[in-house]
C-alpha cells in the first residue's frame, strides 16, 4: 500500500513538469507582443526594446522556460502586465483561489449528497415512477447548458421573486445559485453512476444471502450493498471536482464572482499573459493533485485491486 | 476434407452477415436507440433543410420588429436587432452540428490511431505517448479549448481544432486499453502466424473488435462538444456574431433577461433537446452493443 502511494505521488511529478511546459509554451505562442501590451501602441522602439530586455524576452525559449519553472517552484509567477506592481501569485492567492476552491468544494458536496440520494432511491425502487422521474431529471441535468440554467435561475429568483442576490460570493444566499448551477451536471452523473453501481451490487449472491437470513432492507442496502457500490462512485467524484474547476469559468462569469475562472477569462481578454499563465497553472496543478488524492483514496477503500 | 475447406470462407461470410443483422436488430429493438436516433435525425434534417424550413432570413434585421414576444408571425419572437429567433435557431443547428460532429470525428480518429499504435507496439513509444496524454488530461475540459482558441484566434476552423484536441487523450486511453487486451486473443496470434503485417492486424483484425466502446464514447462526446461549443461562444471566444449559434444567442439575450426572456430561453431549449437526444442514443448504444459496457 505504501509503495503504491509513494509511486503514485512520484508519478505526479513528471506530469506537473509537463503541465508547466505546456502552459509556458502555449502562452509563448500567443499572438500579440507583450512589450506592446505594457508600453502601449504609441511606445517608441527604444522603450519597447527596454521592456523586452526587462522581461527577458530576448533570451532563448529554453532559458525563458527554465526561468519560469524555477520561479514557479519558488512561488514566483512574475508580475501582472496590466498592473505592474501586482504580483501574479498575490492576485491568485490573496482572494481568488479561496473563492474558486470554496465554490468547487461546496458544489461537490451538493452533487455528492443529492446525487447519492437520487441514485439510492432510484436503484431501490427500480422501474417505479420515482425511478423514471428521477432518471429523467438526471438526464436533463446532464444535457443542460449550465450557464443557461444559471441565467434562468437568476431571472426567476433574483429578478422576479427578489429572494436571492443576483451576483457575488460570500453570504450563503449568494452561494445558492452558483452552487446549483455548477453542481447540476455532477449531481446527474453521480446519481446515474450510483444507480448503476448499486443495481450491479444488488444482483450479487451475498446480497441475496443477506436478505434470506432475514435482514431488513434498510440494513442490507446501507450496511452491505452501498459500501461496495460506492467504490466506482469515488472515481467519478474526483473527475467531477476537476470538471468543476473548469466549470467555474462559466459560473463565475454568469454570477460575477471574482474567482480564478473569471481571472483566466479576463486576463486572456486583457492580454495579461503572466496572469493567465499563473491562473491556468494553478488550476491544472490543483486538478492533478486532486486526481492523485482520488486514486490513493480509491486504493485505500478498495483493497481488492491488486497492486500494479 | 477438400469440400469442407472450400466451404469455410463462405460460411465465415454468412456468420459475419448474420452477426451484423443481429446487431442491427438489437439496435432497432432498443427503445433508447430509436428515440435518441429519431431526435438526432430531426435536428440533422433541420440543419440540412434550414433554407426551406426557416420562415425568415436569419440575418435580416428589422428595426420596427425589435424584441417582439413569441406570437403568430414570429413563433419564437425576435431579438434586439429584430431578427427572427426561430430562423436563427434553425440555421444555428448547421453551425453546432457541423462543428461538433467534425470535431468528434477528427479528434476521435486521431486519438484512436494514437491509442492503437501505442497499445499495439507498447514499449518506449507507448510510455512517451501516455505521459504526454497524462499532461493534457491535467487541463480540465473547456480550459484547454479556451486556451487554444485564444491562441489561434476565433475562426470556425480553430474552434474545431480546439475541441477536437481535447477528444484525443480520452480516445487514445480507451483505445489503448482495449487494444492491449485484444492483442492477446488467439486469432491475433493466428493471423500473425499466417503472415499478416502489423498494420493489417491493427486495422483489419483489432480495430473492428474494439469499436463498441469507441462508438459509445463518440456519441457521448458529440453531446459534450455541443455543450462546449455553446459555452465557448457564451464566454465570447467561440463562434462570433452575427453567425447564428445557440451559445452566442444565449449570451446575446442575457442583457434582455426580465424584458425579453425568450431571446435566451429558446436557444437553451434547443441545446437541451438535441443533447438529451444524443445522450439517450448513447445510453441505448451502450446497452445494445455491449453485453456489459458499464463505465
């Protein structure tokens, strides 16, 4: 087990290095001259040359990459291009990081709770009206453009009924709509997964044995079946969390939440390369780490998988 | 002896045909496949017949008819520039379907090829490909597409490239896994023994045998791609106005929410319907084609 955990952690390192390389090279290839962004269109050639020199843009690409990598490892992602006194790391971690992580964590909790309930109810009442209705609901959740749902909710609850605030993040009232919008896909996926997985398990012999020795249904499901049925669900939850980080881009845009997602969209629009680079790097790193933790958890929960 | 030898190829052909028939029958008999395929077909026909079906010119702006609610003349109302929303939605089906189908095809084919070669040969080539794929899987979905479109610029071709790009890792992974188990089967050894080349074994013997999970994945990916295309347009890096595209129509209607909800409501409803149809089809294919294709 320990060997597996250590190996899984070591495997993450080359992936993370690859991620820094991809992020670096992609923004390097972006159209638009960073010197012009900083100096303005009217800047003289001398000023532009000076800015390029300051930013180290005259160095070869490998040199620039290793400078970026060693900076990133020391927690230095450069300065914003729009506001040259603002360090990228400060902008990301002072406020935005926490907001996006909160948004993703609360949405995941929402999806897991609601998804499990729906999945369990559906599986235990297979082919009933409740099952059909809930699975239809899950299918709609899976197929809906969530930003559309976000705007519809905003229109109904904030504009028409005036019971929820239209935008922002912080109070619990402000959290409801973004969390529902971001969590709806995950809820649907987890509900479908739980149902399928639980139905699989309920067909197995040991469950029949449990019933035949006279255990109550509640006990069979919660003590025997669910424990095994949840194993595949864990992987889905991990993947969902990563998806949420990306989905946060849309949610934060709809509800004007100043998190990492909105930062990425805004800094790409402003051609603030270091800022976009930093934010994307942080999101991708977080995603890799979450997947690592999920894999390890999966292993601990499911000891039947052989080590390979 | 001789007789039976000359009979064998004929028998084989028969077996293949009846296998195909059996698969088709399973597809016809699966209600999910039928319902899903019908919904998808309706949208495909709508895209093809757009010029005939659309009641108005999707680009024509009539200032006197701005922000009209749904009514008898404009079934789904008009937008802030006085354009007929239904006509724009019908033409929008062309953009969305063409982009999502072609991106799925391009990305899926490329990913399948990579996975096939990688899983078949194994070794250092396989390790390198898989590590690169791990890196790309570290960028959650839309982020990679957003990134690529920003880098390349917002043309339809670039959106196609960006969306196709993120299909590659998933397909490569699935194909590689299936190839690794398929290449251990006896008939592969047999065909190698009679002198089949590597590429013949890969494309003629292995690929047809691992198509089921790929077809299911491709179907579900078309649905995902439709949502991603709409999302990219919604944040302004997708299909650019005035081209009628469902996601950018939602974005365009956003500021009129509360006054003219229909502008953003109907495009979302269209997306929902087509994606529901494709997801139902995907579920049905999974049930009908594989004895047990649980994900």
